[in-house]
C-alpha cells in the first residue's frame, strides 16, 4: 500500500468511523430536539403516577429539557451496570439515577456538580444483632447491589482494614430487593442510600439503620466520556447552580423525600369531629353536585374529606389544590378554571371519578366497581390494570377489590413492578386511600340512617348496617 493511500485510509477512518468524530452534545440535543436521559425505575428517581412520569430525577431532567427547549426522552435501565454501559455506548446524554460520586466513576465519566448529598447506611432488622461499627460487619451476611457505590465502599474497607470482610452482590435488582432480603431474614444487613431508605422505610417498618457507613457523599449526574460533552456539562452545572440559588432544588427535594406515607391515616375521631364542624357548610353543595352526577352524596363527601378534609382552600406541596385536590392539568382537562372554588372542584372531581368508573371493564360489578374506580382515581388506570394482571397471574379473581388490594402494594416491589407495563407505583397509598374513603363513607351512611330512624344511642357494633361490617381498616 502506498504511503499516501495509507494516510488517506487513516483519515477516512478517523473522520468516518462512528464514535470518533461525534457532534457536540449540545448541538446534537438541539438538532434532534431531544434530551436523552437514562434513569432507574424507583420511587426516588423515576416512575409513572396517575398524572404520568414522576420522580425527583424525572423532575430535574424535565426542568433541564424545558430550559434547553427540547423534549425529554427518559428511559429506565435495570441495573447500575446497564446505566454506565449506555453512557459508554453514547446512548444517552445524561445518567440521572440517584448516582453517588465515586473516584473510580469520576475517572471514567464526566460528572456534574452535586445536586444532593447522602450517606450510605447499614440497615438491619429490629430485634436482631445491631452492628455499630465497621469491625462488627465481619461474619455477617451483607447484601449490596453490584457496581454500586456501596460495593465500592466495601471493597475499599476490605483492602484497607478488613481483609476478611465478605458480602453478596446482586447484579440485577434494586434497593427494594435488598430491603426485602433483610426483612425476610435471607440477609442480615443491607447497604442503602439514606435518601432511598427514608422513602422506603414505611414499607418495611421492621427495618432500621444500624449506623452510617460513610461521611456525606455527593449525588451527581454522569455524562458519557468525550470532549463533545464539555459544553453540555457546563450548561448543566449552571442549571444546577441556579436551582440551588433560587431554592427550587430544596423545594423539590422536600417534595420527593420529605413526605411520609402516614398522612392519610386520619383517625375516625377527627373525622367525626369534622363531620359536625365542617361538613354542614358544604353538605347542600355536595348533595347538589352528587345529584347532578348521579352519585351517592356520602361517597362524594367521603372522597372530598379524604382529599382535603372539606377545605376548599387546601393545597399540598405537590401543587394539587382545592376541595378535591386536583392537579392543574387535570383541572384544565375537566374545565375547572378556579380550583379553589368548592363547587367547581367538586364537579371536576365527580366527573373524573365517573370517567374512571366508565373506563373500567364492564364485568367488574358493584361494589367492587366503586372501590376500583377510586383506586384508579388515586393511582391511575394503568397501574390499577397492572395490579389486576398480577392478581390474575396469582390465579385470583381480578374482579374483586379484596384480591386486587392485596396486589397493589406489590407495585412498589421491584420483583413485581418490573414485570408490569407501567412499572413502579405507590400502590400501598392507593389501598389506604380507598380503604379510608370506604370507612368515611360508611360512617356517613350510618349517621344518615341513624338520623332518619332517630335511633336511641346504641352500641355501634350490635347495630351496624350490613355494609359497615365489611370494612376493616385492619386489612391495610
Ligand atoms: N447511589 C447508589 C450508587 O450510586 C445507587 C443507589 C442504589 O441503588 O442503592 O451506586
């Protein structure tokens, strides 16, 4: 081969081989109109709720896409390895998945400024041996995720101080699977990010933090390797700095990690008190709207109580508002222009509920139809369908609420939600939501009946109407 030909060939290779001369990432995003993000399907990162995609990472990425005036294309990966593989193959512009900054990752992939911090925690089951320092980890059955920052911490410990340290790494799966192993006794300890444990603990009330294994660590986004990403990196860092300066980041963090699941477990006592103090003001209105939509007024009243405690000015940090706590997009869809107007809100909620009920398959009969419509109202029709499919897979009847309510919480467990179409969802909250409403609904019906019949005071348990008997909050 002549020398000239050889150089020409080399030049052609350098210019023409995919992967060698890539476009600047910001240009690519602008020209394609898409910001491609790889994430994980988990409650702290990205999942679908009744209004569509949600999660801390999703919201951050969504804000960045909006700023870049492009569409967000977010895709979940099913292991940490896969996230980094996708970056290496330049299949995503950013990995946004609750990833910790580590030296070895930073050596391979550019990363952003920290947008959060966390510590790695050792989690154990209450009542079992609780280690309080690293030396006590020796001889214990520890699980962690393969390729996680936690596995790296263990490797470092093994190399520096504890050569006999042993642990098991799960290559597929996620934090929830780790927690499940400790809960079931299959493992004694798991290593978890503090931010994840905060959110998951309510699902595993027996699990507790033994001790913090690390100092504060940074949570960052990683980008694919290569100089063509430096412009994008700079842009993201400015974006993060702005979110911090405006307080928006702190607000988002609070929204996603600051909540507790118990908010809807309001005692019957508070309910009956409110029934006397707040309900009379809205009773006529609720009755009127219920009639218009051919609903039981007590059911509409029970939903409104569960949503807002009959407070037409209620609002939550997630941006839902009013008597029926509608989101802005739902309100728009329902033709509600003032969410704080009790009548509009009630009508919007009633319409939304009826809509859910209409969409359910016709072979679901009452009263299950009502409970399932309420679940869909809370969690979205897609997730309810997923829970019904899980029910069917178990050989149980997907037309029965008593069966479906047992499967809804499984949507929070990776072994199950991975096999479903719509993925992770707060299924347990949906069950609590429905059961609370049933409880309130029954109290309201009971009080109506008792008022009409002017019964003398009696022991409630002896004189419950048939429907009250079937409700058991213990089933939660
Ligand atoms: N923060 C962990 C990491 O960067 C991932 C979280 C987890 O799945 O436990 O490896």
